[in-house]
């Protein structure tokens, strides 16, 4: 393939045209394999291929938890891809410190990223020692519940407007054989839902005391007991949900087999692919309709260093393209995420994205859990929550006591 390309470059050069001079294959790894995610990533591929380069899709099936170790070990093992997805935050820090990642500062300066990226913290997450090593592509927030209008219509009750109404409506759904809460059985989904319930029911101050200040007393407080009670209610309401992947759980909501799903805004892409309309076929409640706030985590692309100057040029071309205005609009509309720049027209975004955009504009934002807890604390909390989720003999009070202990030992 490569030699064919070289031949093409040589022959076009002889013919006096420049076509093909920049045509380079670039393998791009990511974990976007659901219907909505695949539609979104295809926008990147289309834009990149239009430059004459060739996007070689390196989708890795499974969740980020499966993909990230594969991505990191390929880079460490000397088999780097051309570009790769990771989450905003500290996931690539060691690779950068080891000198394995391409410095994008020149491209970022040329594109004025410092002036356009919003919130600016997204670019800070890409910056190490004053140099920029990634391009943020979206803001993804976790704090949503997605509700099926069909499920509530079939049960003869109104679509809930908040968490309390959601819990109150559950018996009517159960009477019709509908699972109130769809939940995929993977640990990141369990702990993600807990984080959403935590900030919705307990509020941001309580969340901050525990997750940022590592305040064990706050973790053991009566306010936090209410959070654990609500998480216990979620456990009972999802008893009929035995799917694994998050998008299978979203599909239960799309088809009316379940009332709702607590999931990040990437769920929107699934409703779109299924041809459903926000406000007509489904509703979304940010902050579970109780406390409207969004976290500003998301995805960024990194570019492992490569000796081949053609690859480096293609990497920089892709980085610039991913954050360009038209690509930001096209990609994020499909993905259900918010764009990383504030200077673009998102008027065609659906109801749910508009809600997210206005919450962002109002500044009701919070950090992502991964930005404030070490991986060790995160995995201890995750293990505890999974144990609680699977063992119904464990009470919310038991789980809270163990949780407060973990927070007391957190750094
Ligand atoms: C997250 C990622 C989202 C979405 C989600 C589920 O890590 O930030 O873009 O893909 O996983 O696959």
C-alpha cells in the first residue's frame, strides 16, 4: 500500500501536479463502536479523507476500560498508532513524560486554540510544561437520565420531571412488566450512575467536600446517607435489567422496555440513530431534574511521535481539522456531546443538547471524577459499588460505612 502511494506521489509529481503529495495512511484508535459513536467518528474520517489522506479506522470493541490499556501498551511497546482517543485528564501523562507524544503547540498557536477552547480547563488538561499534547474534541457530561415516552405511555403515567417522580412512577411500570431503570452490568456504569445520584441528591458542595477535599466526615454524613438510599432505590428499580453494554441499556429505553437510564450524554447518539426525537420520543433530565449541572470531562486525541515526516504532517493536519469549526459542529451533533469551542453555531442541536449548552453557558459545571480522585481510590470505590449493586443483602448504610473508610484513606 505504502509503495503504491509512493509511486502515485512520484507519478503525480512527474505530471506536475501536487495531488498525493500529502496522502498518508493514519491509523486512529478509539472505543467508539456503538451506532451513534460510529456515526460521529465517521465525520472525522470523512473530513480527514477529504484532505487526500487516508483514515485507517482502529476501533477497539468494548468500553474505554478495555481500550485504554491496549492503546497505552501499543505506544509503550513501540507499535504506535497515528492518533488515539483518550479522556481529558491524566491518562496520557506518563506517555508524555516519557517523550513519546507529539508536541502540538505550533498547531495550537496557529489555530488560536487558547482563545477558542471553552472551558479553558480542557486545554490545560492537554498541557504539560507549557506544551500542548492533545486536541480536545468534545465535552461529555455524565449527569443525565434518559426517559422513554413509550414506556410511560404504556404504563399510563406521565413522563417524570425529576428523580422523585421517577421513583414514584416505577410501580406503574413494573405492573406492566417494564423495567423502571435500565442499567448495563459493567463497573464503570455502576460507579458513573452513583456519581450522578451523588451530585443530584447531595448537591455540589457535598460532592466537592468528599471528592476534592477527601472529607471522610462528609462521606459518613446524614446527607450522604440520603445519596446511598437513592442509590439503593436505583438498585431495586434496575432488577430486571440484565444487559451488559451501555448502549444495550439505552436500547431498552428506545424500545420502551425500560423507563429510563442514567447515562452520559453519548446516549443521545443512539436515540438519533434510532430516528427518535428529543421531547417527542424521549426526554432527558440533566442532574436528574433535581440539580442541573454538568461535568466537563470528555475526549481528546493524542498523536504518538513518529520518525516519518509524512506521518507527522498528517497527524498535525488531523489535529487542526478535529477542532476546526465545521468538523466540531458535524462531529458533536452526531455524538451528542458539546463542542469545545464557543464560537460556532449550534442552533440545529436538539432539545437535550440545547439544555447542555445553556447549563454550560450559565457556568454550572463541575470537574469529572477522574480529574480529582487517584486511579487507586477510583477503583476501590468502584469495587465497593459493584459489590453493593450485586449483593442485595448489603444495605445502603453498610456501603456508606465502607465508602467513608475509603475516602478517609484517599489522597
Ligand atoms: C467515554 C467517552 C465517551 C463515550 C463513552 C462510552 O469514555 O468519553 O465519548 O464514548 O465512553 O463509550
